[in-house]
């Protein structure tokens, strides 16, 4: 069946009012910000200037990125640098675990760049990071937001073996736009990664998509159906925002009403949780996805 495509859409001018955010405040946020600066801790929350940082930190949740800050892939939506990554820091698992302990994090989200340059795709450091966090922070729950590891099962098995409470891998966009948005990734491969994780015993799987890249409503709904067909439990849906002029332009700002519609559709499909809104990001309300 052919799909009508949104063509020749002029980029919208100016952000709508629902994308304006308040500066993070609160005692817990101020305390954590001070610890991050004092101990030179690295979180995606600060480096990515996440709009939900104050809310998440106030609830004891933070996101950490491992395996450096240079990615081997060049996705059209992502602000992370592309190039030749630095050598693996084998002390990193302990450093991340110590950061979580210093910050008193109750629920930690771990993510990483793609490391296609490594034979193990970085999966060994991934597993060791989870183990280090568990040793040093036995009460902290974990979500791992994984790259696709090129779909190689033995690398995914390392994550499955250490059993994070939630394992996430983002689709990012609809099937038609995957080649343009994610370039080296494959829509079907990402679905198979999510299917494999669930079939091998991961209790809670999760994925996320961005809107505003020119996708159609019917394509978003089909993506949700595809995720349910591989038994994904949690989905996040947010607005794509252009990191720089070199990245893909925003084709459309999705209205709060449309985000609400997608939330209702997702819940009707049987997802345990659907976080759908302009400012929603992958780890938004992540601690609630354990329930």
C-alpha cells in the first residue's frame, strides 16, 4: 500500500509556546547540580541540556553516557560528534558507579554512543558497568538504553545476562524515514533486537520515537503496532528538535492534542506506559516504567 508523503514542507518559524520550558529549580536539583560540578561528573542530563532535568533529578533519576562522546555513526538527528572514538576507558564502569553513589541516584539510565569500531561493539563495558553499579549501589534500579550492536546476539546476550530492570532501544522514527534519519541503522533490525531481548527473558522492554520529521499519522500508528508485535512494554514519543543547522530540519511541530491522541492509541494497543508529549525524551519518567 502506498503512503502519501509530506513534500515541500517549509520549516516552521519559531518554536510554539508549548515548547517553552521553565528553568530547573528545587532543593534536590540544586544539590545534585552542585555535586556534578564539584566532582566533575558527566551526565546526559547536563551535556544535552535536557528540558526535564529539574523534574528527573528531583525524583532521583539521571542518565549517564558511557564509551566516550564520539560515535561511529552519523545519524541526521543526533548532536553527538561523529568520528574515530577514543580508546575504551576500562575504569569507566567504576567511575559511573561512583558518580551514581555520590549523587544518590535511585534510578539510573545508562546509554552510549555506537562503537562499531570495537569487536564486541562495546558490550563488555556495558555489562561491566551494570555490574559495577550493582556492587556499589545495590538499591539503585537500572535502565540500559542500548545501541543495536548490529543485531549480533552474543553482544546482546551480555546485557541479558546482567538483567537490567528495563532494557531500551530506540526506533527513533518511522520505517520510511529510517534511512534518512538513522543512516546506518535498519528499522527491521531494531525491531528484531527488541524482539530478541523480550524472548530471552528481559522483563521490561522499551523504545522511543521522535516526531516532526515529516512522518504521517498512519506511519506513527504502524510503528506503534510494530513495537507491540514484538511485545515492547513502554514507548516514549517526543518532538524532534534540530541540534544545529547541519542536522535534519524540523518539518512540523506536533500539537499537544496530537501527542495526547498517540498516547491514547498506544494505551489502547496494550503498552504498559506511553509517555507522549513535545518535551518527552527517552528517559523521561523512567523510574515509573518499572511499575
